[in-house]
């Protein structure tokens, strides 16, 4: 019978991996779906640059939830209350 590997808590991992400045870096990747349809997400982003925007992906593909593969380079630290927080240092998102 194989022994089940016990995963550390985020707090344990952070304490073991933080540097002198109290920060630790970690890469997180996952595959998931966009929270809105691709057309809605794209038009929302484009409206920041254009006064009028209503475009759609050819063949109606943008009307569904699009699967993406995301990779984030996170920097973790602790806030004043001792809670672990992060900021995104780098990111990539690809259509999957």
C-alpha cells in the first residue's frame, strides 16, 4: 500500500519559501472557461478604446464559453493582518 502524500497548507509553503523581503513566487496554471462569452468579453474590453463596438467571432463561435489555458506568475506576501495576498507578476492566456 502506497503512502498518501500530504500536501502543505499555503501558510506552511509560504513560510518555507519566502525570501528576506517576506515574498515568495509561485507559478499557477489551469484550464477553465471564460466567465462570459468570448464576444461579450472582447466587446467589453474594446469599449475602453472605441465609443461604439459590437463585433462577433466568425461562424458564431464567440457566443459560447471559450476554454482557455492560463498561466500566472504570482508573488505572495502577507498584509498587515497576516493574511497571505498575491499580485500577478506575469500572465499568459491561450485558447485551448
